[in-house]
C-alpha cells in the first residue's frame, strides 16, 4: 500500500533508481515505492567552475547519472524503464563544492572547513520519463534541487580524527553522515533533513504532484501571471483527478528562453511564480489567453543581477554588515537611525539583503549570516569589503559603458571618469583615496586566494621569490607562512609601496618580506629564484607581456621559475562564466584580457619557459608554474 496518492501514480510503472546510495534506496523503500536499483556509471567529473551556482552542478550531475542509466537500459534491449530517478548530493561552503572524500586527509580537510560554520547541502534530482518509439528513446526530463542549511559545532581536532577513524565519512558528501555518528557534530539543521541524507523526499513528492496533477483548465484561466504555485502541497490530491503526465507534457514543452526545458530549480519556501514550472496564461495582443511554458528563471535571474549587486554594494557602503556584527540583531528603524538613512529605504534594503541570503531576519530584527560576518564586514581577514567598494565606485561606472567598449573594442575610463589616462594605473594614483581603495580591493582578492596560490605547487625548493606587482604583500605573507625558509621581495610602483604599511599584518612573520619600489617595465628586477606575476598579465596586451616576460627570462637562471596566478579559461572559452565576465571587466578598463591555458603556454614558450604546469584551483585564481631549463 502506498500512503501517498502521488506515489501511487508510479505503482504501475517500471521505476529505476539510478543510484548506488543505500540511503536513497532506504528513503524511497520506506515510503512504499517499488523500484529497481541500477547504479549509474556516470563519473562525477563535471567542471565545477563552469557552473554559476553549486546547485546547478548537483542538478546537472543528477541528470547525467539518470540519463546514463536510461540510455544504457534502452541500448541493451532491456525493457526500457518508464521512470529513471537520479540524484546527487553535495556540500557547499565558502563557494567551494565538497563531494565524497577520497581519503582520510581529504575527509579531514572537508570537516575542518565545515567546523564551527554553517554550510549548505544541495541535492539535485532528475526524474526522467522514458518512452520507446520506433526503437528510439524519447525522454522528458524534470529536475529540481533542494537546499538545507546545516551548522557544525566547534569541534576539537581530536574529535574530528576520532570521527574520521570511524570510517563513516568516506562515502558521504562533505565527509559526514548526519543520520549516524555525524549527527553529533551538528548544531542545527534548517530545512529538509532527508535532503542532507541524500534524497529530498518532500520536494520529490511535490514535483510528482506537479507532473501528474497539473492545474485544471479552470484554475489556469483564473490565475494571474505572477500567481504563486498551483501545486503547493501534495497531501490533498486524490487519484480521482483526471489529468495525467502525458496531457501535461503537451502544455509544458515550450520554453521561450531556450534554457533548461523543465523543472525550474527553486528552494523550498520560495513561492515565486518560477516555482510552478507550469503553464501560466499570457494574454496576446488580442486579449486572448494563450499558454506559455514555465518562466525562464535563469534569464530572469540575470536580468535582476544588477539589482542584487547594487543592493550588496549599498549595504556595504553604508557599513550595515559592520553595524550588525557589533549590534545585531537590530530593527530597521535602529539601523536607519545609526547609519543616517531613511527608515522606509533601509527596511527595503535589509529585506532585499535577507532574501539574498546576506542577512537573517527574525522577530528580534536583522543579523548577519555567517558568510556576511566573514566576507562583508570591513575588518575580517577574508573581508571582500575593499573589492565591493571598488566594484561600486570604479567598476560599476565602467560597466555602464560596456556597450561602447564592445563597439569600440577599447577601455572606457574616459567616458566613466571624464579623463583619459595614458598609463593604465594612473587613474588609481591621482588621488590618495582612490589609490587606497584600489589597494584594498586587490588586498581582498589576494587574501582570499593566497593560500590556494601558495599551495597549488610545492615551492619549498625556492629560497627567494620576487612578487612583481605584489601590491600590499598579501600573497608574500602567505608564502612565507607556508614556506618558512622563503624570503619574498614585493616589487611595485612607488605610489603603491608608499601605502603598504596600512596593510601589514602584525606578528613575527614580517621580516622575510621586503618591499622595493620600481616599474617592472622599466627598472631592473630584483634577483630571485622564483618570479611571481599574480593578476598582472591579464592587465596587458600581448606586446607588453612580451616586454615583461623577456625581462623576467633574462634574469631567471636555469632552475629558477616563473609562477603566474590568473583565472585560466578553458581552451574553447565557453565554460567559465566568472572568468569570461572578468575578461569583459578587463575590456572596459584595460588593454588586457583573460587567457586560456594554451595561450599562456604559448606566451611563456617564446621566452624559454617550456615545461608549463597548470593547476586549476577551484578558487578565483589558478596557478601556472614553469621552471626554466
Ligand atoms: O549526511 C549525509 N550526507 C550525505 C550522505 C550520502 O552521501 C552520498 C553523496 O554522494 P552522491 O550524491 O554522489 O551519491 P553516491 O553515494 O555516490 O551514489 P550515486 O550512485 O547516486 O552516485 C549519498 O550516498 C548520500 O546518501 C549521507 O549518507 N549522509
């Protein structure tokens, strides 16, 4: 017997679970679903950086798992299944995706990242309805995801290792099993518990309800374009309703966006129109209502992108995150009084920030989320405040001239700021304020990426390094921490070196870092075993890069090396939107661009750097190392 009528719709169908996960099997068996298990052979190796959000990665992997099984079963002339279900669970923390650990060290790395913090668990699910027609496999794919927030307590090293030694982490996303020993690590769970375990049962049933019980014609005609979901719960549905999946398909096939064709992704509790995934009435010019497919959520998200960015920028400029770190939770009226803004405007800004996941809103007032405390307050080690202010004050005016930049193929500083600087960096150095703002922005990104850049390769063979254009020294300080025998010289323009003292870390690691002023295009370069160019080459056109690389090559002895830190594009330049948007960013303000691994290889080769190694770090900067032979 199946308690839920929605699951009853699957009773007569051949259902296949394309997963080896014993937890998924158990969750679905427990609710009376009858199915076969055919584990997917799809390797979970999709390029993570090509997805703009972690849930997209989980959804795509789930889809590929299910597709592989559907195709394999069809090709092998086994009876084609009616429904194939695939799922993929990932953990997302600090913009990183964690899957199952490969060994104990990996489990330790993951659990240490989660320690004392909140993270998100996403499970992507794909439901594929299959039909075999003239021996051709036809498929209708529905996909969705669910997000659950989980917070770990502060855990000691000893406890972490004891847990790792239990063996439990090894086949679990993020390295823990919330349903067993791992439950002891968890302080709270916000959202669907089973989603963390590996399968969002509630959302799955709602999705089936949407598929098998689409809204009746009567309901559709009376709904407004922006109506909330037509199927919000599945409990009150009875088998007596007259619709079926095939009827619904005919109405839902259109997707004017050209984007994913079914199953708009949404989080639980979000009741926007996107959530329905159903036909909604649109009136044509004659006032006759016609069916359109679900809303093009990705396009709508992109259309809204600039509003979300600006809300973040303004909240940062007003130092709302600093304020809430000290005084939260606080009411809108108190925040408005303290920062000197209108109550009505502040309240809307705070609500928008809460909806974007930057703040939490409770009856006590607004408070920072963990990631706002870490990244959005102005004084934290990993603060992005400097870069956000730079984005608002410098990049935003440049980007408003993107159309000119694309038409003319050149930077737009003259339009954005009313003056044409011959030298790229002159813009920054004409005022102390702008200079410090730019340095703070570079410092933010350098801090966030420094550990991954420093550890992408083993650099312990080098005794001295010179960070050309090393700005505030953030990478240099990280390097001397990771490699205690290394001495690093930061070489940058006099205007930069004059302002570095503000960014110096306190503590005993300052001695192996020295600052030397000079222009790497004109002056002699300091002697070193390792020359570092982090976010430098992307500022310049190839001709200028050749000037710089030939200077580095001339002072680089055999056995010495060059290390580049840049966003490395894939060779076809089609995947990594962060890097491709960064390349537009370089267009509006420099003569440079982001380049692919092969392009960097070709540039280096011309200057005697041959054995080029590239590491994609998963962070904002990738690393290229080449030892001169
Ligand atoms: O708290 C828990 N979190 C996660 C799990 C289990 O972790 C894995 C996640 O891995 P994946 O989604 O890749 O699924 P696989 O096990 O590899 O099986 P597939 O055949 O579907 O690829 C999943 O098993 C979760 O159940 C957990 O148990 N507790």
